[in-house]
C-alpha cells in the first residue's frame, strides 16, 4: 500500500454520510477518480472508491462541520480497511426491542429482509435494524410497518393497537366529562389515565393537563397549580410552544382565581413574550392567554395596561376571524369599557361577543358571558334588575350543569345583587351566603365579591355592624391580592357606611385605606404624594 496524499477538501461519503476515525478514507467529488485519499489519524488505507461502508452518522456530521464544507460537497468511501479489529461476541450490540419486534413480525409473516426493504430500503439496512446496529428513522420505520401490516406505534414502543384505542377513547370520555361540567368524574377518569401505556407523549400530557383543569373546576386551585407547575417544568426541559401556551393559560387563570394577581400576570406575560418571538401573536392560544392576562391586569387595577392590551387583542382577533377568539376579546374589552364608565359601549361589546359565542357549542362560556351581561345590567345610574334576574334565571341550568365551582359562586353573588336591587332581602341574603359556602377566609376573588354583596344586604337589613365586618374583610382580601382599584372601591363603600352612621373616625380610617390601596399617602405640608415613582402608577393614581 502507498501512503495517500491529502486532497484540498474532503467530507463523509455521500452513500452512507458516516465516518469512524481511522476507518474510512475520503475523496472529493472532483477527485473521485484519483488513486489516493486523505488518511485520518495517519493511517494507511487501501483505496476502493466503488465500495460503500455504513458507519456512525454523528461523527460524519462533526467532521463536515469542522472543515466547513458546503452542503453539496460529497465523497465516496473505501471498503478495504487496515487495523480494524472485528467485534467480539461481547462487544456486539444487543438487538433492540424495535429490532426484535420487526424480526418477530417478519418471521411470523414468512417474509425475507428483502421483502421488507422493497421500494425504499436495502436488505442490509433491515438487517442492521433487526440486530440493533441501527435505529430506524421515522420514515424508515413507517415503511417497515406498512410492509409488515402492523401499527407503526407498536413497532416503536410495543403497545398493541387495541390498548391504544382503549386509552384514546378513555381520554375522549374524560375530556367530554370536563367539557360537560362533570369535574369530579373528569378528574377520576384523567387520574386513571395518568401513566397509561396506551397514550403517546402528547396524549399523556393532555391527560395530566385535564387532571389539573378538573381540580380547578372542583375549586382545588392549589392542587391544580401544583400539577401545572410540574407540566410547566417539563415543557421548559423539552420546549414545545403549543403545550406551553396551554399550560401558561391555565396557570395564569388559576393564580388569578387564587388571588395572586402578580403571579398570574408574570406567568402570562412571559408566555406571551415567548410566543411573540416565534410570531404567534395571531393564534387562538395567544389571544386566549392575552384575555386571561388582561383580566388579571384589570383585577389589579392597572387600567393603562388593560386598555392597551384590550385594544391589541381585539385587533388581533378581528384579523384572525375565528368567532370564539373574537368573542373572548370583545368580552374582555367590555369589562374595560365598563371600568372607564362607558356602560353603553360595554353592553354593545357583550352583545357582539354573545353573537359570536352563539355560533359555537361552548355552553359553559356562553352561560358565563350571559352572567356578565346580567351584571352589566345592574350597573350605572339606571340599573335594570328585573332584566338581569330574568337573564340569570335563564342560565341557571347551564351554569349548574357545565360550570365549575367558581362559576356557580359567581352566579349566586350576581343573583344576590339583582335580588337586593329589587328589595327581596331574604332571597338576596340566602344567595349571598350560598356564594360563600365552603370558601373560608382565604383571599379569593369570588370570596371578596360575595362578601361585598353580603355586606350590602346586611346593611339593607339594618345589621350595620356585621355589614361593616364583612365589608372590611372583603376589602382586606382585595388589598392582599393586589386588586388595588377594587380594594379602594370597597374601602370607599365602607367609609360611606360609617359616614352615614356618624362614625366619623372609622369613616376617615376607611377612606385612608382606600387612598393607601391606590398607593396615595399623606405627606406633611405637601398634600398627597405617590408611593411609587413609576409613570404607570402615577397615571393610574391620577385616573
């Protein structure tokens, strides 16, 4: 053998795209007819440019990258090697489960490796796969499965098609139960499916996400957040935009319901930034997530950011044209319109949202939207409690059947408000107490809302001391959650109560708490100053 000389450029061979140092030689396409090749690691190699040797792929890619070859550069490889020891029996790779299943099925059908390879692969490739020396690519495995007349997923993981079918049907039943509002049944079915071998990775993720959503519907917000945090961590380890948006949406909503508005915004905003970097601003998931974040901003009292985000979401939803997405954007924009005193605009936006939701079959959100419309009818200088109560009665069954625990509580507190406006105090009291059932004293948005309604009912009944206690508890909850504007309104309402009773000192304390909720404090000799220097907080306090 002669010592080869090195050509100017070299790369892995085009036939196998692989290379083991000291095993293969290379030659550029321009020099394919030459009798010498570059020898790595100073090894002498006999040249045979017409033979093809299959070797490791990763090393070939590393080599090509290291020498900076263009994508269309290629070479041929030799098959006559020197100093290449044969593998011993101990060193030979064990057949993989995939290879074993392919071989078993092939022998069962009485087929040869050539029969399996026909049309796409080579018999030697099939042999390598069966022996465990090669992991088949997805396309190759699909071809083999077709030739073997068997499910490709069975070849991949050994799970029989009947097991997969059973698991998929069970997942569909669990998701239907959640959709129908049967949260307890859904949770049990999702829990049974966790770890089921019949589910692929995406289906297993859906089962665990459904488990968290069922807990949320049942009112176990902390349990739901725990499961969602596990899913979020896994999504970070294996980034996948779609699942991460679904998880972030549920997490943001749960944190908001739990009263942690800052965390709800933090989780949602980060997911929105990640999605925007990938150009996903015009997707249904992005707009839905944005609506949840918008609700948290509104709850916190950040009117400036709320208005900007509402406008962006309506614009994005209109461009997409999806009815459900547009309806969600209009729904949230109506809340912002009401908060700035434009009740007519708010009602108009809800009307548009109702029309869009009516085109689909989302019965839960349609019922929730009608509750929102009823609440709007109770606002302003000329409330319409009779119309509001009629509307609420019309959706009672839908809320009970398809809504979660918080949906039912929201229904009862809104109904209590309508009954109070009609002077039906006993029924209003009963509805307010029902809304508070099993809530306890933990800060929750629905709990604070129901306590405010109960405080008004108690005041109308003449029990001013208990009314003041309920009002103060509700205001303190809102303050603890960071719901600054709502907390300020609650303290202001309590101050008015004390003022009307002639309890001046207590009235002044309540008014002071209202100012404090908006980050406004007294300064000696300077009237009022703002706690926070941020321009956004200055604008918020002034508004």
